[in-house]
C-alpha cells in the first residue's frame, strides 16, 4: 500500500467531491443572504422613511441604491476600539458567536424544492438551538464590555430572548403535529397536500404567537428594549465599533431573515402555492418556487418594518407579561386545540 | 464500506458552522490590515453619555432575572418533551394525547403557582 492509497482510500474521491459540492452550496447561500442582509437595511430605511413621509436614503447612487455598500465600506475601514477595561478574549469572541449562530441556521432552510444545505430530520430543533446559542453572544458581549449600558442591555436582552424562546418553541408544536415531521422540507410538502395550502389558516393561533415571539427574539421594535436608543444607547453592543459592530448588526438582520424563512416554511407554504389558487390562476405554476419563497420572506420582513413604524416600545414589565402570561398560555391552548381536532377528525 | 461512510445529513451542518466562523474571522482579519488604530485614554473609556464613568460597571441587578432563567429551564424542557410527541402524534393516537394532557396539566399547576407568586410580575 502506497502512502497515496493510505491517505486516499478508494471512495475518498466521492467524499471529497461531496464536500466540494457542499462548500459551493454554502458559499452560494451565505453570499446571497449577505447581499439580502445589506439590502434589508436599505429596504428598512426606505420603508420607514416612506411611512414617516420622508424619502429615506437618496444621496448615494440613484435613489440611494448604493447606500448599503457605502455603509459596509465605512464600517470596514473604521477603527476597532476595544475599551481598556473590557474582558478582551470574551469581547473578541462574542460577535463571532452571534454571527455563527445566526448564519448556521441557514443550513436547514429549504429555499426551494430540493435545495437545502443540510436535509436533517430535526431542522426546526436545530434552528431553535441556534437561536438559543445566539443569546450567548448577547450576554457575553454585555458582560465583557464592562460598561453599564452594555451590561444592562445584555441582561435585558438575554432574559427577553429566553422568555420568548419558550413561546416560539411551543407555537411550532402545532405545526409539527400537523406535518408529522421536524424537517422543514417535509413540513412544506405536507402543507402543499393540506386542503388549506398553508398552515397559517388552521394554525392561526400558533402563527400569531410565532410572529410576536419572532419579533421579540430578534430584538426588534416594539420589543427592542435591549437596544432602546433613547435609554440604553445601543444596549449590549454599545462598546463595539467598526467590523465587530457590523458582525452584530449582520447577525440581527440574518436573524430576521431566518425568522422570515421559518414563517414562510412553517406557516405560509414555503416554495409552494395553494392548490385552489393554482386552480383559478393556472399560469402561476410557471413561477419558480424560489420566487414564492423570497416573496413570502420579504412579506414577513416588510411586516416587521411596518410594526416598527407603527407601534411604540413596550415597557419591560409589559414585555415580560406578554411573553409569560399571554403567549405561553396561548401556545399551550393551541397545542391542545390541534390535538383535540386531530383526534376528533380521526 | 466503512471507509466511505459519510454522515451525509449532518456533515453539511458541521461544514456550515466552520464556514460561518471562518466568514466572521475573515472579515475581521482582512479589515485589520486596512483600518487605522489611534487609541488614546478617553477613547478607550467605557461609554457613559460622555462623562467619566462612575462606580463599578457591573452593578447589582434584580433577582428576577434568576427566576426567569430557572423558569426557562423548566418550560424549555417541557417544549423539548413535546417535540417527539408532536412528530409521532398521528401514529400514537388518543392514549398518548391523554398522557400529554396530564403532563401539561402538571406543568400548568407549577405555572399557575409561579404566576400566583408573582414570578412574572415586574415593577
């Protein structure tokens, strides 16, 4: 046996090829999503600008279209300030944890039929696990900054994220019961078979809980207490600047896109269109699945912006009361209803 | 063949984790070449609305955060128990449903106790 055979046993070429294909898929997903993240910021500023009767960004490029690129370049060249009293190691790692947790959730999202980086059985569980891991980034950055604002922001944020995590986890149980799977592709396929076409109709209660919990999970208005500009400046990442700040910012927007993808896949039918709509408008079946998926995701993201422009921020006691006293009982009731109806139908 | 075994479903997840970390690190390291670095004492102070920081930054905080953390563990474990049950719900039928109702009921008693003790009330 030569060294070459020892290092590359028969069949290892297949593995190698497999890994290359996976890497290409991952590169495509990360590239496309990061581009969407950049333009989600532009979209947000435009939408909120219009809602407040302003123009939004207009200066850089036609209609301000190059604004995200200018922002990115600016953050890239900015000085990376590390406060003297900060716990350096933790301060370095925290944004990486946030970004890693947010990005890797993308591995299990089915963007269209057959395109998913990792087709694992526990896709939903993986996403929930990753969003829990993301809260480590928050609390560690708040702790490591050694600043009062960051500390308070980190504490508030982690308590908020774990509170709404429960409501979110419970709201998805109804979907799992109806689809009989935790694999997101299977859930989408089960929805296509279902008469209503989307689970948002039978699971309306679960959908409501999910949407509210998703807004709170991503620390968006009206639940943006951790970063409440007018009282905590920027919350847990107040001491971060330049590229590290950009990583947190990117993680937040990736989180929003993930929640949009989850809502689209679990409640809005993913890449499919309900059959009854196809029966009325048969030409819609020529529209590729990815277009439907992206449209649904952007609908959810637009909804986020709409809420941000409409509602004032909640107080912290209200926030906790909504999470624990309203959403969790609602989610449990939803599970019981779903169970009773499923048993009765059988 | 044992040599060609590939946990093909989970391998992409692992590779994705590695690529995600590499992506973040890469952005930071490449940026480090270009960006300026001119620290001075005031710049490196913790931010406190422009005045010199007063006292310790790690202030004492409300005990309620601990209660929330403990309640989170209880309810998250409950949710995790519900997942496998929900996935096979179609196959196991009424018996398992009744069992799960009893399970949720027991937790509900604890939940109502926590509510009564004002664990969810902040002032």
